[in-house]
């Protein structure tokens, strides 16, 4: 089953399978890369055995505890040890399912919420769409294939990862809820540049620490408007988000308690 990934996360998206049905895997061998709202992690195998079934397609979102992989443990032992059943005696086959309860053919949903949302956006009838995913589930590719064969549309739908979706939702909420003010000042940074060179750091940590100090002196800059309560919360701690361009797109790591952090190494 999809394990508890910690930090209060309740779901994850299947990023890339590292195994296929029929593969023999060892205990703790990486099975799949999953992407949460915060990171990409590998899920290790809880058994040594043969992969009987993969219960989700790449791009699907699963809840914690949902079926992930079904293993055939007894068959794996026979394959690796070269054991054979004694003539006239049946060897029981023990199948371990990495899910409680396992997902059956009947219980499998026709499509994930993300795929249903895509189908709605593209005007695709899921009842008339053939699913090619595990247990006959309709995948994102099935919907996109159906869209290409239907009426011409004037949009191109791009898949967005859970991390990118979380960032987009947070930034959208920030624009909607936080007043944005921009100010420009021209400063003589000669002394600051000498200070920076003496520390051997980039300007970024100095700017972050300066921002934290300003927020301590002017707490209204580090406040939240709680509309449902009719209150303004002035935060005592200063956490600074830094937009960072990475191979996975724009991420915003947070420097917590920036006012208490040192600038140098």
C-alpha cells in the first residue's frame, strides 16, 4: 500500500514506476517514485517477491493506504532457490498484497479525480472512453487520445505535478489575500559590498537577514489578516520564502526563523 509519507500528507502522485509486472524484487528495493506536495520520494518494497500487479498508472493520485503493488512471495522463493514441488504434493502459493484492503477489479474507480477533471475540461464522456490503465481504469493518456479524435479544441492541456500545483495554489492565494506593495530605493552599498566580501557570501543571505530585521522593527509587515475572525495577527517569528529556479520548476524553500539565523557559513 502507499505508505504514510509523513508531514500530514494524505496523498501522492505516481511519478515513475521502477519495476514492471513479473519482475523479481528484493526487500527494500525501490519500487516507484511518488511525488507529494513537498518532495519526490522512492517507495521501497516491503517484501521480497514477484510483482504480480501494479495497481496504479503513472500520473494517478493515490490516497495513503491505497493498494500499490501485489506480490507473489512463494513464487519468488521458488524462482530464486530453484525449488520444485514434490510429485503428488501441491505447493501452496502465498500471495502478499501491499495494500489493506487490496483493490479488486470491481472496486477500482473508472478514473482518478484529476483525470475526471481533465475529461470535463476537454468535454470527454468517460462512459464512452476505453480505459487502458490497471483494472481498466481511464488514464490521462486515454482522455487526451479521445480529445484528439474529437472536435478541435483551442487549448493544450499540460500535466502539472503535485508540487507545481501546490506552488500555484499558494501563490494564487497569496495574490488574493496579501496586499502587494512595491517600493524602489537607490542606496549606496559600498560598505555593504565590503562586508559581503569579508564574509565570502552572496548578497542573498544578507538581504534575507536585513528583511527579517525590518519585520522585527515593523511587525505590520509580517502580519496576516484573518478575515473570518476580523483580526490581524502580528507574527513574532519571521519566516522568509525564497523563490528558486530548479530543474523541477520554480520552488519556494522557506528559511524559518530568519531573524535568528547567522549570515556567514
